């Protein structure tokens, strides 16, 4: 009888201990917030993955989807399929909001990727031939950004009555008759085999194996207004978990990663 009673008590104690353990584990899991983020591969996803362990210790776990289509990623963020995204600058966000009737907001500026021009056939921008073919991003904002870069380096002149959203029609002087060809941003590095030069966003230049500091014929300075941001909906912009991500992306650890990993091709904006 005592033996049976002892077994029952022992089983009860073990059950209580197991129950306590499971409860403790559940409580621990409940303190972690999962966020879905859409990010460009370089440097956006890379820095998020680098900070992943720090974020988890701080209660945030990221589910990162690599960017395939910029407009679609913004739409998914607006629809709540993604909690936030990290791939774009404010002018691009504003243009997408306007064209797609979205209402996304910038939470924080993180870094600048100086925009550069690259070539396989020439080593100096002044060696561009007459009637040179130059591929540039085909979206409105970055097309205009490319034209400004060429103007700032004395290759063309643009309509002085405008400040942004420049198009081919706004070119008022073009001594070399440069032919600007709009191409999807993700394909610009590949287009270099078919053109004389290409204006490429730094993240895609890095993916294509180019070092912007060493390989760009001309490049934007650090005063560029095109700061890459964390973007989300107005309802989520003050979400504690997203603010935790911002805290780590603007930390000294993130700054060191940007500077050591990209050697000036990515410049912290904080």
C-alpha cells in the first residue's frame, strides 16, 4: 500500500514539475515578437542577419524575405503581409505612395548607398564615346537621380526650372548625345555587356561584384539625400518591436558592420 501511495505521490510531483517547466517555456516564447520584413539582399538583409542574435535577446525575431519587386513589397507592407520593409529611400517611397495610393511612412533613416556609374569598356567618364548608350534605373525617382549625377559631373545640363523628377525631355544640353536607356534596377549590372556605361544603385552594384569606392567612374557624395529607411504603416511606426529593430540598426555595432564590411560603399546615416 505504501509503495503504491509513494508511486502516486512521485507521479504527481513529476507531473507538477513538467507542467511548471512547460509553462515556463511558454512564457519565454511569449516574450519574443516575430516580425516579417521585406529587404534587399545587400546590405539590408545582411545587416539584419548580422544583428539577428542581438535582436532575439532583445525580444524580436525576424522573418526576412529578400526583395523581388519593390512596388509589390510596399504593397505587402501596406496590406499587413509584412510588418516593415528596408530597401528604399524617401523619394522612392513618396513616388510609390503617390502612384499606388499607399500611405506608408518612414520610421528612421539608416544608411546611404552612394549612386555610381560603372563601365567595362572605359576607365574614365570623360572617355564616353559620342552617342554613348547608358543604362539607368527605369523608375521615375532613380531615373531622375541618374540624370542629376550626370549633370553634377558636367556631362549634361537639365532644365533649371525643375528640381526633381527629371526625364529625357528635361535635358537641355547633351554634347555627347548620350542615350539614356531605362532598365529594371536589378538588371543594371548585367546590362553592362550591352552598353557603354550604367548608373547602378550601390546594393545592386555590390551584388554584381563591383566595389563602388574603387570601380565607380563617378559617384554621389555623402551629402546625398537618398537615405535608405525603415518603412511601415502609420499604425505600426511606433510599434515597440519595430523600434527595437531601429535601435539595433542605428547602434555602434551596426555602424562598425557597415564601415568594415562595405569600406565606404555604404555610409551610416546616424
